[in-house]
């Protein structure tokens, strides 16, 4: 049976050309570019809570990195390096090879070098730490939104949560809708290019991992402002718009989570540039509302100004 060291050498040791030292020593050695701040983020995925224990390993490898790259994007940081801590119940080499392939395929596309980690035996759990770079004064912090800013959303929310509802038997999806939702759930595409290109355009940003309203709520709380969103302006993916269970679709849209889209605020003077950026990257960017002074509350209104929903407190993993 393969030892811990065989596994590391065979599956997790790759060239890391921009690191001073990669996998193999007690530490990796890294030199950020001149004038750049290191942006560092960790996300952990555990079997049962974040994925089904029989999840496809290739997709898991992709997702473990994707959810972390999404955090870098939300900071306006460009990815550079990653570490991977993984607990495996057994040394199933077929599983590990597929996991590594999913991980490295996304890493290669997003120019992220794996420079270290830890490999142990235990109930399946995966923790990735990513490191990226951002010029100090251009980081997209949560506390930098201003009253009067436009609020923007990339792509559309809700499909990943709808896929989960399908897998749990709460709704029955079929055909292209099912396909689209499952792809969103298992292989989310982090908005890496968008995050970097929003430097100097957006004032603040967050990635939507726990639901649109909850994550926007974090920005509002950190910035000490509120938000008015227009219900009609929220982008709807086809599967959400055509979902037979309208209440479920609405819940997924507003509070589903696992979307990995970016919500960002920007001065109104940047509208034209932001629209041009969306066209250039072929990423739909929707102007969904405005930041307002006052309590950190999200108010969602219909076309006639009537309150559809209002949210004060975000999603809590321990609630
Ligand atoms: P140590 O005992 O010093 O923690 P390890 O034996 O755990 O060292 O790891 C040896 C080398 O392999 C280190 O450079 C470590 O960063 C790297 N490594 C271990 N597991 C992984 C992994 N899953 N992915 C990438 N690198 C790993
Ligand atoms: Mg170790």
C-alpha cells in the first residue's frame, strides 16, 4: 500500500516555478512581488457537511480549490500559491489520482502553484489555503462600501442550492436545468479574472458562499450602511426562473449559498466601465440595487416600491 510519502511524491508534487521553494522541505519559501500585499484565505470541506461522502473525487478536487480562489477574487487578488491539507480514510490511489487531476486542472487554468500541505489518515476532510497578491491600496475590502454606491452581482445565484434541493428530494429537476444546476454545485467557476479586473473600479466586494442576502449583509455590517435591492433586477438562471416550486426558487435565489458569484459595490461614476468589463469578460454583471445610509439591513422591493423582504442577520453555520 502507498505510504504518506509515496502519495505526496506521486500525486501532490509538481513544479512550482514562481516559488523560491515548493513541496519537499519543512516550509515552502515565497517572495511576493514588489509593492504587493499577500492575500491569504483558507476554506475547509468536510464529508457529510460540505459534500456527500461518495462525491466524485475529480469534482471535489476542483471545488476544494475553487471555493478558495473565489475568496481571492472577492479581495481583488490574483492567485499565486496554494497549500492542501487532506485527511483520507484510506490510500485509494484511484481516488487520489482523480482528486489531484481535478485540483491541478483548475490550478493550472488559474495560475496557482501547489507549494505544500499535509497528508494524514482520518475521516475525509480537505482544507486548502490560497495565497494571492493585490496592490495594497486596491484590495476590495468588505468595510469599504459607501452609501450611494451601486450594488452589482456577477452571474446569477440559486442554481447550486436548487441542485442540492433536488438531491435531497425537495424538488425534481430534469434535463438541461438539472445539468446546469449540478454543474454549478459540483464544479463552480471562481470569478478570478473579474476579481482582479475590479481593482480600481469596485470599492468593496464579497463572494456569495452563504447566500446573496447574508453575504451582502456582511459587507453592510462591515461598512456601516444599508442596501435597497430591486427584486426585478435580480438575475435569474433559467432553472430558477422556470422552477415549479416558486417559494423554493426564491429561497435559493436569495439565501441558497454555494454560488461563488461576486457581489460588489462601486461608485455610480464607474457604471460604463463596469458594463464594458462584463462584456469584455463575457460575465453578466447586473446592477441589483444601491447602498444607503442607515442600519445594515437589506431591503428588497418590487417594481412599485413595496417591501418584498428584509434581512438583518446573516446565515450562521452553528444556528
Ligand atoms: P512535516 O513533517 O515537516 O510536516 P510532511 O512529511 O508532512 O512534512 O510533508 C513533507 C512535504 O510534503 C512538505 O513540504 C509538505 O508541505 C508537503 N506536503 C504534504 N502533504 C501535501 C499535500 N497534500 N499537498 C502538497 N504538499 C504536501
Ligand atoms: Mg506534515
